[in-house]
C-alpha cells in the first residue's frame, strides 16, 4: 500500500496500478486491497472501473460506510445522481460513529452542490460539522468549518460568508482554546 501511495504521489499511475493489483492478487479476500485498486482507477479517471472495484470491496464488507460513500462519490462523478443519493441514504442508515455520520453528511453536501441545491448543501455541511466537532480536534474542526463558506457565495450571501470567516478566524488565534 505504501509503495502504491508513493507512486501515486509521484504521478506514476502505471506503477501504482501494478502494485495495487499485486496487493489485491496476494490478498483477494481483503476489501482494502480492492479499495486501493479502485482509488488508483479513480485517480487515472476510469470512474466506471473504480466503481466496479469499489462495489467488489462492498461485497466483502457490506456494512462499511466509507466504501458505500466511495461508490456514491463515483456515482456523482458519473452523473448518476439518483444512485448517488440512494447510496448516501443507505450509508447513513449504517453509520455507527460520529466520523461515519460526518462523512455521510459531507457527501450529501457534495451531492446537493452538484444538484444546484445550495441551501441543502449548507444544511448538510452544518450537520457534518456537528458530528465532526464530537471527534475532531478543535483546530481541525474550525478549519473544516471554513470550507462551507464557499456555498454561501454561490447563493449571493458573500457578506454572511465573510462575517462567518472573520468569526472563525478569531477562534483560530493563539492560544487555541
């Protein structure tokens, strides 16, 4: 996995693919091997192949929320919005941890942006951040909160985005408590 990651970081997708395939061949019953391979296909832009392989990982670990959300993201890239929403809905029902819930709501946020439903995207991101706050350290949580601000600009609420940014930035001032 580390060799695959190093090749990906270096931009050598061919070798990353080779090592991901070797790992999967060596450990065919490990879902993580399929996920690694799917991620390489995703990086090289072969979303159909990535989806197929993510689904194989799901067959091995059918209740893995992250794998379900990976499929949802691929569906989003493929423009399969109904499948994407259904996959996120299913993942949300399987969530067990605050991190799972935060990830699911972040995916809803992405979905709603693609659908042009920005208010729903903001609501979903705020729900994600409520869960994020329960498991993440305060600095990372505040930084994550800054990312939702772009959506306010998409619905002509730039002043609100700037005031929220100023409020969050003050919380990031030393000491961080």
